[in-house]
């Protein structure tokens, strides 16, 4: 699957916009990455729609998950 360079540039701009609108989220992810990414960690995501409906899921990190997170983190340096 080929990556479209223009789409990557647009995605980078959208990411900057998201980070500027939600600065605490990036700080939270950084703290999690430094303190909580290890095999066995459970990550839970809860979404609450404007009408009040909630959706929740979770996953337990495996060694492979931790390695994938590490690889992505190294790409950003």
C-alpha cells in the first residue's frame, strides 16, 4: 500500500491542529508512555456521545503491543 505524500502532509497539519486544541491530551499520552506502557497494562477507552450514549472497550497490552508503541515512539524522535 503506497502512501500519498500530500495526504501525509494534510494529516500532519490535522495532528498539529488537534494538539493545539487539546494540549492536555498530548501531555497525558506522554505520561502514559513513560509510566504505564508495559505488558499486562489495561487500556480502557470510553466515548460518550452528546445524546449520552456510552461506548466502552479495553485491551490488555501484550509484549508485541509494547514493542509496537516503542517503535512508533522512536519514529517521532
